[in-house]
C-alpha cells in the first residue's frame, strides 16, 4: 500500500505535498518522490528509502510551482529503488503519475506500448499506466479524457493522480480498489490517500468510489465516471484534528495508541449501551429485527489482528447469542467456494476498511446473497461504503502498523453485536444486563492495567536473547495467545507462536526448554483450572513462564516465574484486559532491540493488494 498526495492552488506546492506524504508514511516507506509543475515545466525528484532521504535530496533546491504530486511507496512490483520510485513520467516528460495498487495486465500493455516505440525505465506496473495515458493524450484531448481512456484498458486496482505540463493547474485522480479522497480548500484543492494528509488544511473531503475520476483545479473540482458522466458526491467533514494524528509526546504512535485505549473504548461504547434492556443500540446495521431473526448463521471474515478479534466474536456469538458462527481468513473465504445464502450474515472486520482480501471476501459474500456488515475503524473507507450496514468502532486514527486500540475496540463492538443478536434470541434481559454492566466498567479497568505498564517494561527483559517464544491461552484467551504472538513477531522480529494451551502437548511441548519464554494467558475464567495443568507441564520441562492472571490469583501466581495481574470481568471480556500487557510486552521488547516500532520492516498499515 502506498501514500499519495496531490495539490493545485495558490501556494507553493512542494512543501505541502511533502508534509502530506509524511502523514501517510505509515502506509509504505521504502521509497518516495515528488513531481512539481513550475515555470520551467515538470520537475521530478525521487529516492529509495524514507521521505527524509527525499528531503535531503532537494534541500536548498526545492522545486517551485503551484501544482504537485508526492508519493511514499510500499513496493509490489520492482525492488524499492530510485528508478522504481514514483512519480513515473512518460516519454515526452510532460506527464507525471503516482499510483497505489496493482495493474494485473501490465505486461501485455507494456509489450504493446513498446511496439509503438515507448521506452520504459523501471520494472514497475505503474510506469505502463503513464505511457498508456500518453498514447491517448494527443492534441485536443484533455488530460482527464486520456486518463479515462487508459483506465478502461486496465485490469487490477489503482488509486492514481496525474499532472501534465500542458495543463499546469490541473490534477486528475481516479480510483478502483485503492482509497482516494478530494480535500476542498479555499482557492486550492488536494487529492490524498486518506484524510490525515490534508486535515491541517481542510476538514471538507469527498471520498471517491471505485470507477470514479476527479478533476481538480485551484478553484474547482468535479467527479465523473470513466465515461465522463458527472457524479454528484457528498462532502464529508473530518471529525478529528491533526493533534489526534500526531504522537502527542509519546515515543511512538504504537505506545500512544496502547495508552489511548480507555478513551477509544469509551468512544466505541458511547451511546450504545442500554442498561435496562440489557441490549446494545446499533444504528448502522440497516437490518430490521425480522431480517436479523431470519439469519441462521454468521461468518466473520478478516485478516491478521482483525481475524483474532473475529475468533473472540465467534465464541461470544455462539455462547451468548446461540447463533452458529464461523471464522474465515478472508483470503481463503473468497476462493474456496463457500456456502453462503440470504440467511447468512457475513461480517467483515477491518481497521483500515481497505484490506483487499477482506473487501473481496465481502464482495463475494454479497454476490451470493448474504447480508454483509462491516466492523470498521476508518470512516468512509471502501468496506464501510460497500457493505449493507455496519458498526464503526470509533477507535480514532490508528497510525502504528501494529494494531492495538483498534483490536480492543473491535472486541467491544463484537460484544455489542452479540448483545443485539442475542437479545433477539435466547439471551435474557438479566444476562444482557450483566454484559452491559461489565462493558461499562471495561474502560476504567483498562486504565487500571495501564497504570502498571512499568511492570511490563521489566518483564520485557525476560526476552533478552530469546529467539523464539510460545504464547498459550484457552477459550476466550486462545485468540489472545495468537494476538500476543503476532504483536511480538511483527515489531521485534522474534519468532513466536500462539497455541491453544491444551494443544501444546501435541507437539510444541518439544520446543520447551529454559531458553524459550512461555507466555500463558490465564485469567480466572471457565477454563482456568485446565490451563494451570498446562503451565505445570511447561514448568516440568524447565520452561520460563510469564502468566497473565486475575487479581487475587493464588495458584498460578505461585507457579509461574513472572506474573502480571488484570482486574476481574466476565469471561467474554477478559480478552480486552489480557491483551494489554501483551501489547506492552511486544512494544518494550521491540524498543529494547532497537526496532522501528511504528514502521516495522516489510509491513504496511493496510494491505490493499491481494
Ligand atoms: C496488525 O497488527 C497487523 N498490522 C495486520 O495483521 C492487520 O491486522 C491486517 O493487515 C488487517 O488489517 P485491517 O484490520 O486494516 O483489515
């Protein structure tokens, strides 16, 4: 996934687009570039490496002009070097284009263009696009006409922005599968991958939908389809400010977002808990009670951390709402010919709302007649706009690549969905009230856990020198074992596995020795006694055990080598508390190892390619 910013207006463009892509660097950061239209025509500068390398490259000689594009890349085709960095230009040096996505028929298009004399410099699919546009951009054809013509020949996904020396005040943008929005200013307009790149200049944004093309000039903008038919679009208002996006004094976005969880959970629950009815008010499902009662199966589909929250949702929905539920990796669901019909509710869980695997799984479910809902963080994201209804988790912008506050808000939102479905079925008002009461307490309980974050910083030292780790959990906390292991892997690069605790004796126990830290997530819940036995098995083989237990625990606390306690809550909500020390553990281990916590190698915040 990449970050795109474009500008046309009354101000010097280069500083604005550079600042904009810095806000998007979490989307991809292996190379960067910009193109500026000025008195001397088109100037393009690009480098391998981070945006800082690009800034160093142009220090003291920033290109001047009032129209510009900038791009920060996460490579999909071609190694992350200067030649493959965006923007890409045409043979004539009049056009510059930036792209997020994959052109699947790039090879065939490149061969046809080469036959017509086009010369290519890079290995990228993107460069094919700018030459394709050039081949149609003849005298009398406006830039938007050439772009629309070219995009009709493309198979794959794109979010693009294009500028031309022949029309120096214009920026043309288009999207299919990769997010883009128009930022509306005073005498200036922006194009960007998401609102964080423009929110310091304007809160008025227009989200583009697939198949749409936008034409921007300093004083105007309009949107069409690829046949040039005008499309009326609503103007949305971004409801958070730049300070929200900034690190707020924390060393890393990830730590800020871990510490924000009491507030993000309050936002996720705000206005949705109905104490008396023991229910949840979910206004955006677009599902009548009758339609909900016709649902006989739920499929939760997601990727990565969001898939872990789906596992918790499965346990909740089956235990409390008594509705058959299964969890599917989105990438698997789409291609395995699943059984889905109008009585299936397919729930896509996605922080970014742009993950291609999840988006396509939902499209496949919709095609087969299922009712689809999204549990999404980013307002206006593609998934949020394509599903039949949904629940915004209101976690606020999550910048750190490793998801934390979005995960706990996903779990809280799944609890709300469970209440809503359960109270239509067999969940009694008293049972519902118990869940509501526990949810109401959760943000303060998370505060209590975070107040002891320093204890986890000490625990992280246990991992000094470790090259592997095992995370164990049962029941509602088996997914937390998976999530804790993923957090550790993705930011410290230590290999870690999450396992259902009972499964350990069927193989992984062979790994146990004094060099292998074993994290056991064992709050006092229905399966607590079972996991005590599993911990004894680990200790008997010399394993070093770190246990997450409930305050007042008098069994495991005496058995484990290190203990972190969490407050008591109902079984289904223990994951919201037990995950916190594991987030902090991964964070401190990664910091101790000098890793780039917010932008781990090879990763991107949202994977908008398959
Ligand atoms: C989470 O820490 C990872 N960065 C990754 O697994 C992520 O959860 C996954 O890519 C899904 O992203 P989404 O929630 O935006 O769809």
